[in-house]
């Protein structure tokens, strides 16, 4: 199964099956691969897990 890395308006990241429609509020970041590859990409990409709205405060 192919997954994609997605993120939301709070800059939170997750993986989602590439063949399924995205839930409302989530957008692809442009990376697809295996589950493990996507999780590794998130580790590199999502360096601050604090929600974006809290970082702006």
C-alpha cells in the first residue's frame, strides 16, 4: 500500500493512504511511499510538534 504525508492548518503531520480521499482540513505535502518511508519523512519534516497557533503566541 502506498501512503502520502499530509499536514493540516496547525502544521501537524500524518500519513494517509494515497488511494483514499483526504479528510477535510488535510493537504498533501508531496511525499508518497511506504508507511515506513512516510514516517521517516515526517521525522525530518516535522521538527516542532507544537501546533502552529501555539507557536505564534
